[in-house]
C-alpha cells in the first residue's frame, strides 16, 4: 500500500502551504519543528475527493486542519473548532447538549431556533458529519486526530451520506508499522467564574507488531470544574419532591444555591489494528468509545427572579439541577485493495449513541399559563422533563477510485444505511399528586406524570453515486450524480397519565411510513490560469429526507392533520472561486448562492407545542468567503479569513393550523452572523544554538450580530449581539517535549450564540414560580492554563 505522501518544502514555502491547509481556521498552528528541523516541515494531504491531494488542487472551497494543530490549541469541543472556519457557524450549547443535536451550519443553511437542543429532533441535520468513513453525529472529543476536513456545499456525489450544506470529516490516526511510539499529554486550567480547576490527560501508544501489523491505542479524560451557579434550586425531600417546611398546603418552599453546577466529566478510548496482508491491500479495524457526565448547563439567566432580585454573571435561575449523560461507541472495519487500474475501498461500521437528561420546564408551563389553568396554582411547581435518546446504525459503503493517469478520472460508490433512532420524554410536575391528595382527597390525581412520550424511527437508504472528470490540458470538467432510494418509518406513543391512562384523550399509538427516491446532479469546471492559480465553478444539488410527526389528530389535544407528514427539502448550490499562491502568500476567494426549496423547520404545533417539523416554501443564502495566508518574515506568519453570509426566508412560513405566518418573507435565518473575521499571527524561532524552539500565537475572531430564531413571535425572536474572542499561547518545543501556556477568550466576552427568552421560559410569581428559566448560551469564559506533552 502507498503511504500518505509527505512533501517537503523550504521553510518559507512550507509556512505558506501549511497555512493553506488550515484554510480559514484561525487557531490552526503551523507544525512545530525543533531547531534541528526548522527548515523542513510537512504539508497536510487531504482525501476529500477520495484521492490524496492538496487543498490547492481541490476545485471547490474546502478547509482542513491537522490533529496536531487541534491538540496544540487545546481544542476539545466541536463548537470552538467550527467557529473559526469562514462560512461555518455553530450554536455553542456547551457539553450538556453536545450529543443531542448537530448544530453545525454551513453557508447559513439553518432555520431552527437556537432554543432547540434539549431533545432529539426528527429532521435530519443540514450538514453531514463523518468519523473516518462512518456518517455519525456523536460529537466525539477531538483527540488523536490526523486531521479535520470541512467541505462546503452538497457532497452526495462523493460520499454515501448526502447533505444540504456540507460535510465535516473527523479523520483519526491510523496505526503505523514504523515502530513503537508514545505520546503523553496533561494539562490544567482555570476558568473565570469557577472555584475549581480543569484537568485533562491523554495517552497514545503505537505498537508495530511486525512489518505488516500494528496496533494503536489511546485514551484519556477531561474533568472540568463548573462555572455556573444554580441559585434558585428547590430543596427536595426523600422522594425528590420540593420540600414543604410548613406542610404540604402551606405556600412556602425552601431553596438552596449550588455552585459550579455545570461540571464536565468525560472519559474516552480508542483502539485500532492495521494489517497489510499484501503490498497492495490494507485492513484497519477500529473501536472507539466515549462516556459523558455533565452536571448542568453552561448558560446564564439574565433578568430577575420572582422576588425581584437580579441575577449576576454565571448564575442560572432554574429551580432544579439539569444533568445529562451519554455513551457513544463506534466500530468500523475499513479495507483497501489496489487493483491496479483502480483502488477498491470497503467501509463496514456499526455505531450506538445513547443519552439522557433532565430539563427545567417550569418556566415554559408558567409562560403558557398552565400552572394556573391546569395545576390550580400548585404552590411549589417543579415541571421536570426527563428525556432519553438513542441512535444506532449499520452502514456499508463501497467505493472504486480510478488509479490510472490520463485524460479521465472517475469515482463510483454504493452506500447502504440501516438506522434506528428513538426519543422519549416523561414529564412530571413533582409533588402535584401529594398536594392534590391533601387539598381534594386521594384518588383524584393519579400521578405526578403529566406527559408520556416515546418515538421510534427507522430509516434505510440505498444509494449509488459517482463522478467522472475529463482533463483537457488546463480545463477540467467533472460530472457527478447520486441515485437514492429510502424509506422512513415512525412509530409514536403518547399519553397524559396524570388523571389515569387515556383519561385526557385516547392513548396515541400511531405509525407512518414515507418513501422517496430520486437523482441528484453535480457539474464542476476548473481552469488552470497558471501553474499556481486555478478558477472553478460548481453547480450541485442537495437533498434531505422527509418524515412524519408525532402529534395527536383526535381528542382534546387534537392538532391539524397537516402535521402528520413533512416533505423532503432540496438545495441548488452555485459556487464560483479562485485560489492561488505566490512566493509570499496563498489565497482563496469563493462566492456562493444557494436556493433552498420546501425548507424543513423544526418547530412546534399550534395549540399544545408538540415537537413537529413543517415545510416552509423557500429560503436562500448567498455570500463570499475569503482566505489569505503568508509570511511576514522567516519568523512571523499570518492567516486572515472573512465570510459574508446573507440568509433569509423567501416566503412566509405558515405551519398547519396557523391562520397567520409565524415567520415572514425576508426574515433572517437564525444562528449565522452576516460577517465573520479571523486573524492570527504566529512567531517561532530557535533559542540560541540548542535544540529548543520558542513558539507563540495570537488569534482573534469576530462575528457580527445574529438572530435567535426565524420567527415573528416575541417569544423566540431576538437579535444576538456580535462579539470578539482573543486567544493565544506561548511555549517551548524540544526534541521530545513541549510545554505551553495558553489563554482562551482573553477578554472574557460572553459570546452569546443562542437563548431562551423570558417570554418563553421566564418567571411568574403569580403562578408560584419564583425561579427563572430564561437563559443565554455562553462561549467558554476566560480560561488560562498550561499543558505538557512528552513523545518518545
């Protein structure tokens, strides 16, 4: 098998090349070299087109960052990584919601409110994410990575899992047959607002068993102290019910404050075995797992509690703690055979991702008037949503990629996926039955549980895809297509058991099946203006499956029957770009426009707020992405990135049962700022004549204002202020060690990327709710730390 090529450059050319592969990524550091190797460093090779190539040769806009760069910048969270890639945005919900919903948005393709994230939504994400060759959204920690590749625009003709906005690939390191190696890294840091310290430790070991067999194992933990204080938490009795100091019917309650509640405990591990039975074949078996235990939200309440007291920074007004936990595992078998004329690859994978959480819903009940209307102003209301989700799949993908050099290149592939997902929620008003028994006598209220919901979905897809490229001297023309056939089945159970099973409406047990098939196309042309400059144009189609909703259409809580099924949505993506380099710098300029039809919106039904997906008629996005990297001197290098995205609805969105639009034409699509800017300056130089090098970086990120939801409703619509982040580090690197001091968010910006408004979750003392469920989603506050890494 061919090893990944490691091209060599002079120091100046190399700095430019490395900057290019970190296109638009403000925290991507040049590869640290020792003083002995200061003139020679490696360029990252990407495989986005199923062939090893450089970003300069990929005829569309792609960004990449090496795993070493991610580790050196102490990045473990997806939000921090994605935030600094032009044209990509993310709602930073913190670790608590990191496994529930895929919040990556590329080129503004998002219509979902930032308030989503506590429960698993029915609609598929607009961006597909891969771990190696497996399409999965489990949000593993960014550890032991070879690189991350971000492909903008639909990628259904190159990858098995289709997408609307783009694809993110997390590629882990393979075992090496070159010998034994080990890498040990430990760090400690302190975050503003916390009384504790954050700790992390990682270890990687590579064992070359023979010339054709190797094993690589890695593992570690993250243990972060919390920063958010839950200051209005009920004291609970032995049954988990709000304590009643003066008796059940008395109106008083007992509260406490829990400091630094949003703790983070994560353990993870990976083991991979590589076997090369012949010179032309390779097999890699990988298993990876991760477990998370999160104490609460990294979100603060702005406003006042029910007694008129204002909340301070890093204080949350929930009247109960909101922990979450999850487990994710992935097993894959990847095989590659060089057939001479082409390379055949097979990827067989199986993953499982499960999680649960507790959410504060009392503010939601209060703002809907439910505590007064349906719970008779119960004096210590604590509405608790206990949620679970599951996602598992078997995936098989085959790909044949031509090897021969000539005027024609081609790729063909087949993809099969059998996915099972489930979501459930048990809602309780804790203590309501006990209070009702005391107030009215036993037997009237059957249970504290006022909602029981379970949903099981099954999705299967069979797809065939491919591309063929004609090379006509300086002109290159690519045609691609994807043919797909899928089936989606949803089964739902729903009841309101507070007054007995089926007492409110007949227990809902429903099943719906939707089927779809079609063909997508892609056309790409590129022209080599010179040896160092390429212009390109792309037109590509993207697709997202439809499905069915879980809403009752009969009985007291009946909703409009139009909610039963939602349709697939599609995009038509146009892109023009030019990329090139000189001796001093490298650049990329891309302009895009996306027409989005039959837009899926994760929302809620009209009367009772059941989770549901509706179709808006149309939306569109357009913008530009600019990137520039280069050298100022032999010691100083820089990166600059800018993106402008204009994203809005093109038509009114009036869901089933609504008499007026809930979002008007011209409404901005949420989550994505119009402008983002990144800048970074690197300095590195050997210290004296020794084997030690000084390395440093200062990086800045800015985003303009964004919107919280594509909505006309004051319950959700809000403008999120723009903000700036400043990061940096300094360190020393030797032959076998590095020592780094780092700072994140040096100016301690709040960086709000989403919120629950007071009109949606706020306090209401008239209904005995003295807490406040409104909250802002915060970027990580100022964090200062140190890290030591040893390799041998």
